[in-house]
């Protein structure tokens, strides 16, 4: 059968023939009600009789109303199933009998496409509203045509035409064909702005989603004309002007002109700017729980400054946050903006309706198939019955995410109807916390390294950590077994134990250490915690080379270290793995002496401070500093294995391990009794969904001997770039560092690879 370039759509009509004869009554009398005695349904082939009757408001035994029947017919048409509906009535047993006769639309058996050479049929099928074996609905066909056309526009085929064709198979079935004429690709050659005087055209076009074609349009998808982007462009330019105080600005619809050769488009946007408005008088009314001064402290606008709509929105949010933190979850902030065209000023009055105090109701937890409820609840900063506080709820979210047990945490407030009680729905999506991993790494110190690890970060769903790991490289063999309980006896008191063996080959000697570490830690405030640890370690320094320094030779043989370390940390980072805000500040002191049962005697102090600042595009900036110093006691020197080795992925990148510190006459790295390190870096997303980040860094620092002064000129400089990935086996780092001022014999660049924590 020949394919026609039009769709045959029968007119949809409803004929209501009321043939009931009634006597005439005087005007003052109400005519008797007409009862529907029977409703007959005719013509249905696919739909059930009961389905239609369920849609009818007119019922057998009920009173007949022409208005109700007309509404029933309209409602049945909305189903999209019927081509025609006829309603007829006739007298029957003292009332009437209604007869509804339906003509159903044909069923679409299959959907085809023709003429689509540039776009695959599968992509076009996603745009079609109709589905096989559904009724042929003209509005759905029209909608599908429009979506297919817009899809072609998004691919650059601005001239694409789509014609629906119906092929009749039987009286009740059809096939539907979308006949496409794609035409050539058409690019946006120019975007022009007219009528602008105060805002530069480049700034306007930069704000618009519609972009001109350029050489890399295939990467960012720019250069094609899309109707939705054109509408968004009008809003974007309007926002641009409103945010510069031009609240009278009028933005016309984009005008699109096709070039004579039909290969390019010129898009023009006309602007009427009007005058610029500044802020006049600012008032705040309705404040009781929060003072007017506190509310004004959340305002961005100042009298005499340019009025900006974006700042107005921010002010509403910041005032709302103030009240949410005061337990007024339902406070209403209504800004009344009164322009004065003569003075070109805007008076703003913030009308605050504070509402009543809101209480936390039930906290319902869902999605935790493994993690016990109490592990989640103990991270909450609000309990059932507490006054609602949005700041504490945000902190609760941060703490739950920092457990690293969950892919996602959703906290949804749910107000109880008619009350000021806010229930909280907490839905968690658990992530695997048990891991068996094998991998390889590379470092400037140990070269190629193999690792194997078995760990469970949420042991038994109790939040406990159990980990057995081994690391084997050309110079290091490290074995470690760790268990940590974050809540001893269900109190906010953490405890841990580690048993380890560490065998390391340094430049001029080898070292074998066996030890055990015990530790407890406690949170004093939301961000401040303290720790107390004990370490007992047996160390053997052996295979000392002839060229080793006297410092190393003096410590040949076995020694024991019995040391106590006390520390305090303030950690306000919003996320431990990829922080963008907050800081981590730490101070620790270690003491080792004979009266504790060890032969080594020394003490060490280490202080660190890292600050994170958010940047646009989900990026962040870090500045980090660290200082450490150790002293021997009672005439003994600081052991070589307790010295500070500066250089490498965790100190100054661009240097091998220990290269940025003291060396002996033979060039062997000794480590220092003092160190000073600074790190700056910018972290930015590369693949957001996979949590792959890029990093640019600049480091400086050095290790020093006891007699060496710590000066800026003594610090070593390194810079470089890298990639970070929050992988299933832990945070992974690949970083290339460059020694900016290499000395004789030093490498100019160092590649580092590690699996572990970031700064």
C-alpha cells in the first residue's frame, strides 16, 4: 500500500439524543427526577465493560443529569482509546435507559522509521510516546513527531522534517511509520545581541546556552540550535540583567535566520535594558525568636548598592537557615520588593513569619541490611524529641558519610499533618565494606611494591574494623593486623590494637621491627578529639655498610622502644576522602624512656594544620603545613628509625623518599631531627561519577639536623600533577612531581603511586 504523508484522524464526536417526553409543569413546581433504570454498553472489543462503567458518574438507579453525562463522555475521551462515543436515551420502565456506543481506535501493531540515515532507529524509538499494542492516539502521534524533530535538532539537523504515516492492516490494527527527511547539518554560525549598551555582548552570549559552532563543538555539544536551549537563553539573559540591577529589562524571543545555502543559522536576541536600580530602604518585620540584628546579619544587600535578584534568593535561604537552626522549620520568609521608577531604587521589606517551634519526631532508618541501627543512630547529632536544628542534621549527614559504609545517605523531613513535629526518614544505600584486594604500587623509595589485604570495615554490622595486610617491595616488607572498636561499651570511646612486623632496607643499613600498638581515643566536642597510645617495639639494626655514618653504626644491634603518645585533633572537614571545606589541625607528643621498659630514650613533637577551601566546579584548594622535631634523652641520640625522612608522596613530591633531608658524606639518606613541610594543591573532578579527580600541587619543605637552622632558603621546592581515584580498594594516588631546583645527583622528576589516605 502506498505510504501517505499524512495521518488519517477521524473526528471525535459525541451525540446526545434525549428522547424522553415529559409533561409540562407550572413554573413554580419542580419537575420530578428522571431515574436511570439501565445503562447499556455497545461496541467494546478490547476494554472490559466493567472498566468503562467504573469511569461513569452516571449510575443505574441514580438521577439522570445531562451535565454529568457530558462530563462522563469527556472523561472517557481522555482515555485516548476511543475514536467516537455516542450516548442515546429512551423511556424505560418509568425512567430511561442509556445506551453508550463506542468506536475504539485501532491498535498500533508495529512502529517503523524511514529515511533516517544519520540517526539510528533505536535512538528515535526513545522519543516516541506511543508504544506497540497501544491505541492510535492522534495527540500522542503529534507529540512523538515533535520529540523526534527536536532530537534531530539536537544532533544539528535543524531542517529535519517528520511525517507520520498510518498503514491499515485490518479494521482494528495499523502500523505506524515515521517518514523522516533529515536534510543537511546546520550549525549556529553567529549569536548576535542587539539593544545592549551597559552589558557587553560577550558577557551576554557567554550566559546563553545557545552557542556558536567552534572547532571543539564535537566535544561539548555546542553549535547546534535547540528550542529548549533558546528558551533557557532568554531566562539566562534576563537573570543576567536582573542580577545587575536592570529589573526593567525586556528580553525578546530569539530570532533564527537560515543562511541562503541552508547550512548555517544566525541567532539574534533583542534586549531592552531600561534603568539600573539600587537598593533603597531595607526593613525586617516579624522577628521574635531571632533578633532583627541577627536577621540583618544574614543580608547581603546594602543600601545604595546595586540590587541583584541572585542575592535576594541567597538572603531568603540564609534567613531560612537561621530559623531552621533555631527550631523553626516552617518559618516563612517573604520579601516585598517595591521599585521606585523615578528614583531608580528598590525598597525591600523582609516579612518573617516565624511559626512555632518544631520538634524531631520519629527517626526511621531504612536500607541498612547489614549495618545495625545503633551504628547509624549514634552518629546523629539530634535525637527524637529534640528541637529541630538544620545545622545539626547537616552534621549528622557528614558523620554518616564519613563512616564510609554507605554509597549514599538520604535524610528526608516529613511533617506530621496538623502538628509541628518533624519525622525524619533516613535511607542509606550500603556499600561493600569487606574487601580482599591484591595490587601493585610504585614509589621512589621501594620501587615496585605488591600488596595484599583482607579487611572488614563494618565487622558484624557493628562499625568495627578488622584488617590483615601485607606489603612486599624491593626494600620493604610490612605485615600488619589491626582491630578497632569505635564505641567501647557503647560509649564514645574508641579503642584499637595493632600487631606488626616491619623489615626495611635503607641506604646503609637494614632494620627489622616487631611491635604492638594500643590506643584509645575520645571526642571532647563535635570536632575536637584526643587520643592516648602506647607502643612497644623490638628493633634490630643490622647489615650496616662500611660507608654508613657514625650515627647509624652507633645504633647497630637490638633495641627496644616503649613509648606513650598523646595527641589532640580538631577535624571539621566535610568529607574525609574528598574534603572541600573545613580543616584538620593536630598536635602530638611522644615520650620513650627506660622507666617505661625500653632502651631507647627520646621525645618527639609533631604539629600539622591543613585547610580546605571550595572552588567553582566542585573543585577545592588545600594549604597544608607540618612541623616535627625530636630529641634524644639522657645522652642518647634520636634513633635513626624515629627520624624525619622528607621527600616522597606524603611530604615533598618531586623528591625520592628522604632526598629533601640530611645525607651523610656517601650520599646515604639519614633523615632529620627536624622537618618543616608545606603543601598546596588544587583538586578538580575529571570523571565525577567514578570519583576520579585531577590534582595540581606545589610543595616545599626539608629535613634538618639538630644544629641546622630552619630557614626558607633551606627548603626544597617541588611541583607537579596527578590523578586520584576513590577506588573499591581505597583511595588511589598517581602523582608526577618535578624537582624545581635539583642538586647534583638528584632526579628531576619522580613518579609516585600509592593506595591509602590523602592529606
